């Protein structure tokens, strides 16, 4: 009997999320939006190149390689990444952030010309009433900036994604005016942003459906993107809701790094969409991607982080461990992966780990010893078990080996 036959899947009984009947694409913001976190370090260009190739291996479609308008070393890094894509003929397509200002767009044009490949200009501008009030903006001013920036970029031969910041708190008439202007000026992608992580899944669906109608009214082939943040911990589910509602491409960063509490964790989003059957991307190098991003950015992966945290597939609890151990005894790794886990560790090159601690049973000790080729004599098992019961934490490898 297969594991799937042993699981009654309530997720499929009354599904509200329906798989889109189109290809889902992804934009990786790790090397731009992700680096806005106040707690990360700027990776070296060598580390950025490694991450770029890992994105390619995961089937990521586009990557934000920076904001060349910032100048200096950052602009040099942008050009080096773009040149790597061109020279190695990578499938991943580069894009660059830019304010709706010629000073930010011109460096993208120049880089694109020097490297010899298109670089999508992601021209961004605020859209919410709270931002209007804080900045003393008027809609007329923003429409003028939009028209000038998008028209210029298109005339220079750049593909343009027009990005409205804080879209999920913007008024419908403002959203309509901004996107209509951008599309009429030649933007062939627009991006809805949940800049401060305000949206719930209902809000994500509503705004995406609204913008989808605006696109349809214009009658142009325009890609619709969703860019989410984690302030309410809803980045992944909001991205899934946005896809279901009509988004073509969703954005995220490795491990969810980014400003404040971060962006949508792209790795978690990929895992969920893979398990839902919405994508067929090869995720065999997803662990490498997460670990390399953490190393490059000086980031620590939380121990309880989904899939790639140290504790994701690790247990010292007697009841849980016993079920996993019995599955292994049956010679069924797939069963061991599923009996106390909602994510199959083997899909990502990992396996269930049995530890010994104060909540363990003797089966934990026996399995631990056997898995290391050590004979589980009664005296040895009892000695380790009794020490574990007196310990405030899980025993380390060194502690157990001393007791052996």
C-alpha cells in the first residue's frame, strides 16, 4: 500500500484555491530587495554569482540584480551579474529596480547596451493615500512621472515592469489611473505590491482581480506580478492566493530576507507549490540555495525554519520517534518521511533524525546506537536512557558517545 493511500487529504475536500491554467513564474529579489534588511551583509560578487546559478538551477524565471542608479560598486555588481547571464547564456532574465526617474533608468539602459541583453526596468512609485499625505504628492504629479519614465525606458528599448508600492492600501481610482497610464506608455508588466505586509489572502485576491480587469480593458499582453512581504506572516499564502486570482509571476527572497521582517520566503513558496502540484520545478538544489544565501548574507537559518531549519526533521519525543523508527523497521523510507511530517524530507535530500532527550523512549536510544553501528546492549541503553531523563536538553553526540 502506498503512503498516499494511507493519508486522507482534507485539503482536497472543499478546495478554495484552484490551480491556475497557465504557467507560474518566479522573480527572485534576494540580491536587491533582500539586501535591504538591516541585519544582512552585502555578499561578494563571487557569492552573488553562485546564487545566480542556483536560481537558474531552480527554474527561477527572473532575478532583480540591483539598482544601478545607486552607482559605485553596486552598479559594477549589476553589470557583472548581467554579463554572467549573457556570457553563460543563462535562461534566467535580469531586471533592475529604478525610481520613476531618468537618473535611475539611464544606468539600466547603458548596462543593457554594454552587456548586449535586455534588462527589464522595474520602475516603482508609491500609490497609497498615506504615502501621498506623508510625501505631499498629488496624483497628477505621479501620473506625469509615470508617463515620462515609462515612455523614456520603452523608447530606449528596455522592457518595463511598472511597480506600484503599497498597492494593497491604495484607492481603486488611483490604481486604475497609474496602471492605465503605464500600460498606454508601453509597460508590458505591472506589479502589485504588498509593501508593508498589510494584505490577507482575501485582500490579495481582490486587488489582483481588480488589476487583471484593468489589464483586460487595455487589450495589451501585460504580465501581472505580485510582490509580498511578511509583516503579518502571510507572505506565502498571499502569494498563492494572488496566483489563484490571476497573477502570472510572484516575487520572493531566499529565506524571506528583506526589510523589517522580510519578503515572501521564495523557498517556502516553491516547496508549497511543488507539494500542491502547481509547479514541476526541480528543487533538488533548494537546500544549497538556502544555505548559500545564509552564508553569503551573514544570515542564521532559525532552527525551526520550515524544511531547511536544523529541527525540521529532527525529533527526540518518544511517541513520535517510535512511529518513525517502526516505519524504518518496515524498510519504508517514504512511510518514515510521512508518518510524523507534512513535508517529505527525501524530496530535498534530507532524512528524519532521531535524537535522545528527556522525552525519549528506549527505542530512541536503540535506534540511535544501531544507526551508528553500535551494539545496543541492555546496560548501555539503560545508562544512556537514565542520563537522558535527568537532562534538561537533548543529549549531544559527544555526550552520548561518552556514555557508550
